[in-house]
C-alpha cells in the first residue's frame, strides 16, 4: 500500500482516470433528483417571509433577506476532475460554484473549500494545486476563502460553498419569464462533449484549451451586463449539469410559459460536432436527453443535434429572458463585457407551461 499522499505510478497522475464521470455530468439526473425529492419529508418550504428564493422553483441558489437593503445568497457545488491539470480543475470548480451567485444577480463574498481526496492514491501536492487554483479564482472575483472541510475518499472531488450578497429588490430568479421575451445565452455549448473526450483521451489540445478558457471565465461580466438593462431582465439561470434544455425547462415551468428555440442560433464550440459524431456523449447528457424528451418537441433535428442542447455543461453561461425592446442593448452590453458568443437563441411563448419546441 502506498504511503498517505503518494502515488505508485506516474500514469496514475491523470486526474480524470480517478473519476467515474466528468464535472457537472456527474450530477444526479433530473429524473433521479425528482424521485429523491419526492421521497423527502423534511424539505417543505418554511413559512418565512425573508426567504426570497428557496426550494419552490429549483432555482440556482437560496436567497435570504437579512435587512431591507441586504440579502445573502447561499450556494454550493463540487464535482470530480474534469481536466487533468490540478490547478485548472480548481479554477474550473471555483468558477462553476461562483456562477450560481451571479445567476441570482449577486456578488460573491466568502467561500469555503469542499475537498474529497484519496490520501493513499494521489500526492497531497496535487491537492494543494487544486486548492490554489480555486483560491485564485475566488480572489479574482473579489471574494475570499475562509476555510473549508476535507474527507478521505477514493474519488477526488473539489468545490466550494459560497456566500454572496444582493439587494433584495434586485434578485434574479428563474421564474418571471413572460410571453414575448427573448432568450439570450452568454456562452457556447459543448463543454460536456469536450470533457468526455478529455476523459477518453480523445480531445485535441486546442479544443481542451478553448474549454478551459470558457469554464474559467467568470459570469461576473454577464451579471454586470444584465444589471445594466435593469427591470427588462425578467428571469435568469445558469447552464450547468442539466444542459440548456434542462435548465430552460425549469425556467419555463417556474414562469408558467413555453419556449421556442432556433437551433441554428444556439452557439456551439467549433469542433464539438465532430466529437459528437465520434460518440463523445457523456452518460449525464444521455440522461438529460431522456428527461427533456418528455417536454421537448425536437422537430426534424437528428439525435446528434439534440445531444448538443442536452449536453451537460460545467461552468456554462447565463441564460436571460429579457424584454424584446431591451434585447439589443443586453447583447451589446454582453459583448462589451467580454462575452462575444452571446446570442439570441429563442423566444418565450404562452403554450403549455414548460414545453419547448426546436425549429
């Protein structure tokens, strides 16, 4: 047996080989989660008027009012290695965890590390690099790491619990989209496909670099752009493990509206379609596809195209439902904020609540 914190083979240092899945693709599927929550008896919404956002609409974070001009945003996220470089994994995990705060319109304040590590399988030096990567991103977001918790685990995992702040009257929710709203996405899709290819040692280096750059880009600029158009933003969510259609479906159900997407307008990372044709489709993406097929009209689109909009993203972009008269202003603000892939991908309608049509 290897000594604690050591490894017996340099070949074992590929972190993704210690993971059964990749990033947010490891999440329980929407179907599994719905089953679990249906069995839980102790999570009834509390009768507390200061709980601005809770369990009701499967939103990205909880928001609690502490005084008339201040609310706190609370969230957590962690996952298994998505890339082999420990510093980059830490950066991606931290960016992903902070995203939920931005999706509520807030600003990160404090983070706690969440660590699971195989003490007899991987060097502690690698763990230090993971934590350093996470800390670098937290600091770049203007927040601090205040501590954390670790356990010995055969499979490495890393993430953050995050506290942020937001004005109570400026909280974004995934509920509130209105018929006629335009849907604006701020990052291209395909991160789950690339992550799967990384794990299978089949991803071209330039594509890996593109994915890392996207997954370590904070959604702070997108948050700032959204706030610049004020009340014209009616609903917001971020796109992570349930894919574009999974999170859009949650937004549509919470808002009691429907959506129509123009698939050709959805930004896709260059090279991802080739990987999908080669079979680089994560198990999490396949589970997403099965779940969303309950409420999605796929039109004439082939399965490989369907997988792209069901792809399990890690540290994806924000999705805005915005009033049509403010859409151009929002897209311009997003471009100025450094999100050149921002695109109008569809519209909100008044058909069956939660239904999505692809054209």
